[in-house]
């Protein structure tokens, strides 16, 4: 019984020491919670998983590059006197 008591006291001291070393920031907690809410929103919008979010983002980046290339080509054609109509 005495040994169990000492073990419990040691555990209590250890946990108290650990808790003193923890850094709690309500602001940081709010940031993390906000981020999790945003991730859940994106999961609902883009297919239900983080992987689908990442895949959708990659697809959108690719589409943006294509559109930027079209715009650059259009500007070059306009510069040389040809009008390009993009749908």
C-alpha cells in the first residue's frame, strides 16, 4: 500500500511539472479551431477529404495557369494586330 502511495505521489509530481511546462494560448487555440472549421467547410465543398481539397487546388492552379497563358497570348496577338476572342 505504501509503495502504491509513493507511486501515485511520484505521478502527481510528474504531472504537475509537466503542466507547468505547458504553454496555453487562447488566441492560438482559436486559430486552430478556426482552421479546422475551414478545413471541414472545404471538405464538404470539394469532395469530403483533405486529399480531394488538395487535388481540387492543384486543378484550379492548372486552370489559372492556362488562363494566364491565354491572356499573355492574347496580349501578344493584340500587339501584333490580331484580335482573339476567348469564350
